[in-house]
C-alpha cells in the first residue's frame, strides 16, 4: 500500500484534533481555586443581593489564588448563582484586581471609571 495513502489521513486527523481542542495545552487548571473562591466569598458574590464588601477570610483567599484564571473559568451555570461583576469588585477590594478587558464568566469586563458593562 502506498505510504502517502496511510500518512495523509493520519495527518488530517491530527490537524482536525488540534483545531478542535479548546486550548487544552498550557492552560492552567484552576477548578479548585474557583471552588475555594466561591465558598470563601459566597456572601460577596451572590447574585440577586446588593454587593457586600468581602470579609478578611475572603480577601486572604483572593490574594492566594489566580483571580484572572478563576474569573475566566466561571461557567454559565455558576453565573446563575454568582454575579461576575461582584467577583470583579471583590478582586478590586482585596487588592488583587482582574485586569480590565479580560473575560470573566461569559462576559468581558470593560470599565470606564466606575461603569462596568
């Protein structure tokens, strides 16, 4: 059998696999950090209530974790329970801000002064 006939489909399958993989390589896994953040800061990030400044325990946790990774990894299902804008405010209040313009949940944080879209 011709070598080209054997190699060509394998290369094609490999290229398709790389194109379909959702940034799996070199991406930090922060699932544990996200769950810890959601547990320790639950009162400050809860959806449907007014924003409450984070307590000391929450801020200690925020300072230890990668907030950008946590913010980017919030799923749409979790957004039903938490407010990503509140998560952003928590990062600001705990002095570990998420850089503006980065994805947080399913939205992008773009702020002009105190306005967040």
